[in-house]
């Protein structure tokens, strides 16, 4: 896939792997196989921290004519951001060919692993990726590509804090709850404030298990959060962020306040 210029000269394309396809074989007919039931990361969104390298499991089914032997074919999943799985500038191919278990003469269930390092992503790469499949003839190296097998949300990991003060506090007095919302910046390898976001202040009364939303606060340009509430009873205060299409959801650890 497209990677940052700072590492391109050293790493080459992230798509180069055990399944990479030599350009010279692009016009040769590939294996007669079809992918289905593709699931990457169990179908759940993938959230990457500032320096995370995720190894993501993929499962899929390969169907083929009984005259085609999978012993002569390597298969694997593809993640891509462009219009086609075979676009080398926007793809990530599995680390190694998938391991397949025969179901019958025409079907096999397979698993594979895709490595996705945050250090080789732009922040703009966050969003919905597509999943596809690649089969390569071991003898001729001819490829078969398949697009649009599903989607995988890839999000920047968010972090959130909450601190209620003073502690302890008398009943009826004002509590100030502060916090900070940050998210991973893949291009710097650090976390930075996430401003202009709606964040819920929530309370869980001591002895209960459910949080109730008290109000909604907007994070400042630096991700800072601050609001006040009236102390009523012992319990936990936290901030909770629902997330966006490019950033993960997160809830802060509840801060316990003793009300006297």
C-alpha cells in the first residue's frame, strides 16, 4: 500500500510479501479459484495506536473446480484502499500464503495473517478499507485477484482521561471534572489532542454497574475537557467518547468521589 516517504526507500511497498506477484506474469491466466466468507479481524474494526504493529487474522473460503488442486496454488487476503485489490499503491497482502483445510473436492477453509504497522500509514489512511483475495499459481506465478469481499474499518486509537475534584466533597458542593481526549498520530508516532469533539460526562452511583449521562462537553482545540456538576452521592465520574469513522470509541476509567 502507499507508505510514507520517510520509509519508502528502505521498506519498498508494504504489499511486497510471500504472495507478491511479478509484473511479468500480469497477463497470464491465474488459478481458477473463487474467494468467499472473507473475514479480517473477525469482522470487527481495527484500532491502531501511535506505534502499533497489528497482526490481524483473516479467515476465508476458497472454491475451485475439482480439476484444480490447491496444492499448486497460494492464496491469501488483501486489504486495499483503492478501487481494485491489485493496485499495488493501496494494498496490503498477507504475510504468508494462507493455511487451508480441505472441506471437500472443491472447497477449502483457510486462515492467514496480515501485518499492518501504524508507522507506515498516513493519518488519512484511517477509514473504511476493502477486503479482497489473491491466488497465485506456484508454477507460473500467474495471479487471480478478487475485489469487494467485505470491509474493515481501520481507526486511529483514542485515549481519554477523567479527574473529578475536590475529593472528598460535601454534598451539594460543586465538583469540577477535567480530562483530555487524544488520538494516535501515525505520522509522528505520538498522541495529540482531538479537538471539537462531543464527549459525554457520565456518572455511576456506588454499588451499581451502569453509567448515566449527565451532560455533553466539547473538547477544546488541545483535546481538553472541563465541566462542573453538583455532588449528590458517592460514585464514579468518567468521560465517554463515541468515536468517529476514523477514530476509535473510548471511555475513561471512572474516578471515584466520596461525598460527605
